[in-house]
C-alpha cells in the first residue's frame, strides 16, 4: 500500500452508523411523502477492497444517525482500489424525477480531502445486494467479488472541488437521474481512465446538524 493511502486510512476509516432518513412505513405512506417531494439519504455504506476480495466493512452497523466516511481510493497503476457501495431503502414511489446528487457546503468543514486522481465514477448495481448470516441475522454483505457481477452501467462521473468555499453556501453536484425503485444501490470508484493514485474522502451526515449531507437521492417537488 502506498504511503498516501496509509496516511489517509490512519485519519479515520472507523465510522459511526447511519439509518435511512425516511423511516420504513406502508406503501401508501411512502407514496404520500413522494407526492410532496423530498430527499432520501443512505441506509447503508460498505467499503470493498480489490486486494481483499472477500472482505466487506459495514460502515453503518448500529447508530441511527451521525456521520460516516465516504472514502474511495486507488494506488499506483489503478491497483489496490477501495470502492464504496451505497444503498438507499424505503424510497417513496411518486412522480419523480429521482436524482442522485452530492450536496455539500464548505469542504473543509466536512472532513473533505482529496489528492491525485480524484474523479469518481458512479455505477448502478443491478438486483439486490448479496447477503451473509452475521450473528444469526441475514444482512447485506457486498464484497469485491460478489458485487462485481451486479455492477451495471456507468451512470455518472464527478469530482468535488478542492477549494475552501463560502460555508454559508450549499452546493449541489448533479450525478444523474434514475428510475424509481424502493431500493437503489450504487458503487462509487476512482476512475481508471487515469492510472494515477488518488483518493477522496468526505464525512457523510444524515442528521443535518453541523454539516449538510453528502450523497442523497432527491425526488419530486
């Protein structure tokens, strides 16, 4: 592992857990919410590893709200990649549109950092995430190997600005629009169009206190 990646990981890959911003409810209730428009934040983040293809790190294991690290990276020659699987659940069914976006304010206030190749590809995941029995509970368990066959089309490419911007401004990066499904899962990965090493990190926030959320699905309205 390069010294760059070691220093980044030392800064804090351990994270708190998150839960869906939209609580689980009946389909009628979800449709009523969708008609008014709103946003859904992730219910699950998993780090997957090119060098350890059976490993999966659940970044949101228990806590209902809080922050967790959005982190993607790759080493030299596009090797030793760390990708991120993000899942949204209980998405209200409404007229749409359903837009995947990255919402941010002052990058320095949200644990933002990047270096080298910082362009991020966003892939759709087709079908349900693979599962595993953990403590007699069936839970999603995506790994590099088992989720690779589910990786669908490239739906967007983006990068976050490196400059320290006005913290009073909220900025929005539009990634793409998607067709509604009650669960939508995505894979984020540093682009391999360049073989250079690089990383991007961001503190995802689901409770809207102190920072604005990172990746989310905006709908209706």
